[in-house]
């Protein structure tokens, strides 16, 4: 892991600290409906405030595309944040210029202030140096606590790190450490579970993982593409038949890198993908022309369980089956519970991420026992693809 500084490395008392947070929370009728993203940054905000910093929050909301869109104001989010922190959070109607400067000037040590949506200015997403300078004018120190926006080189997520002394916030720090323990510098053997709908959306991810992990379990719809490429019947399953060469190339790359690829040995099929459909577990060669493969089978789960027994690290993205409709959630739920159980027993480290993956792990009641669950979405996937995230890189360079 490249070195980055944390809140342990700086004395923030009396300093104006610009903190980039991800507060792009779901809202309905002007009220925050899910506070997960706010909860995540509470430790950083309370710590800074307790240490006597003037805490200035920067964030974005929605996609106003460089224009002032009143419905995308962060004001209601500032109120929700104040409620969660049980401390006042002041609000400035512009993130730069007079209005911001005046609001910052009135802050006492320990006070909090939220600046209006940075994306109301074109310079934010363009990472315009002039805009970054205007933001920097209100701070002495920069703290990035938003891993989930760090795959974007925007002014508040990247540009600022070059203008002010830059530090990782506590949530950023936790995410970077967890990810490092999963792929950067993991205990081996490392087993990756990759599932989901399509190979085409996860090509870069598969190519990166075969070079890094010891075992790659492929499930979900994307396994069908691999099975078809190996000459197995897949009936009318979701399958990218035109990606046969790609699938074979990935299998070759895995072999060359010494990564064992684990594909389903048996599958659960139905004639239709709907609740109450007649689901059958059958061997691979028995898949009929009008069958849809919707989950991995019992033997596959047994084999996966054996592999898990002597695995030290698990990285997971993508459900093993069409988990939205039972019983096709069985593979994902069974495997998730085993990973959770082994993690809880201290036998392995587990990291998971991805929108549908999180929904599936919650459905399995397994999320709480994983070592780390990333809610970073796109940033998590880019990290799985082996890409350097600009916001993280800028922190390390600072
Ligand atoms: P994530 O959001 O965690 O990255 P994806 O979006 O890649 O995951 O994949 C999730 C989707 O994959 C789910 O909608 C699920 O129904 C679908 N899926 C998984 N297995 C199958 C399958 N065998 N056939 C069709 N769809 C599947
Ligand atoms: Mg998804």
C-alpha cells in the first residue's frame, strides 16, 4: 500500500480543515431516507471537532452538471448530519467566494460548517485549478474521507490534495487498510468469488484478479459464458455467446498465472425465471435447450465449501445466482453464510462490495460478520480492476 498520512499525523487544533465527504444520500420529499453514508463519516467529523478543528465539509449531491439546481442543495443533508452528530452544522450557500469565506470566518474551534454542493460549479468535475484554489482559500488542511468518490479526479477529491497538506480521514483509512488486506498484501491462499450477470461488464476485473488471487470462483450469469466457451450446453440461460474467445483467453491467463479457476460442477435450472418456478439441480451435461441456469448446484457448493476451509482471504463481488427470486438465492446465501461463519471464527479475512452483492449479503444476514463491506460502488470495482484511484494517489503523493 502506498503511504498516506492519517489524522494521527497532524495537529488540527485551531486549523481550518476542509473535509471531503460522500453525502450523496438517498432522499425523498426533502428527507434523507438512508443515513449509511452520513454514519460512515461520523468518526472523522467528531474526532476533528473534539480536537478543536474548524471542520468544513465539502460534498456533492446528484448531478447538477455545473449549474445551481435548488433541488440538489445539500442544506437538508447538513440538517440530517447535525441530527446524527448531535452538534450544530452551519451551512454556507456557496462552496467558494464571499459567502463561504464569511461563514468560515465565524467558526470557533470545534465548530462544523457544510458548504453547498461543489458540483454547482463546473470547475469541480473539470478539476479546474482555479476552482481548486478557490476551495483551498478556505482551508489550512485537506482531509479526504470519501473513498467512494476517489476514482474521480475532481477538484474536491483530487485537486485539493496538491494545494494543501492532505490526510486520509478515518473512513478512508479503514477502507484502504481493508482493501490492502484483501488484495494488496493479503494472507494466502486468496480466493475471489466473482458472479453477477455478464462477463462484458467485468472483463477488466477478471483479468486483474487472475493475476492476483490463488483461486477464482466464477458463478452467476457470467459462469454460463465460460461454460458455453468450454462446449457445455447452457440452453436459454443468460449467456454472452460472442465472448467465447474472451472467456478462453481469461482461462489461459489464469493457468499461466497459477490461478485455479473454479466453475460450477452442477447447476440449478428452471424453465422460467419467476417465483414458484419448478427449480431442479442437475449435472452440467443435462441442461436442456429450454432450461435457464439460475444458480449454482449442490455439488458446486460442496466443493466451494471445501476450498473455503483452507482459504485465508476472500474477496467477493457478484452474486452466484439470480438471488432476487428464491430459491435461486440458495447458492449465494449458503456461500455467504459460510464465509461469514469462518470470518467470525477468525479463520479468514473477507471483503465484499458491489450493489447487488451487498443486497444479497444482507438478504443472507451475512454482512455483519464479513471483515469489511465496501459501499463504495464504482470506486470499489475500479480498485478490483487494479486501477489506481486518482484521489487515493494524490493522498499518497501529498
Ligand atoms: P454487483 O452489483 O454486486 O456488482 P452485478 O450487477 O454484476 O453484481 O450482478 C447482479 C445481477 O446478476 C443480479 O441481478 C442477478 O440476478 C444476476 N444474475 C446472477 N446470476 C444469474 C443467472 N444465472 N442468470 C441471470 N442473471 C443472473
Ligand atoms: Mg449490479
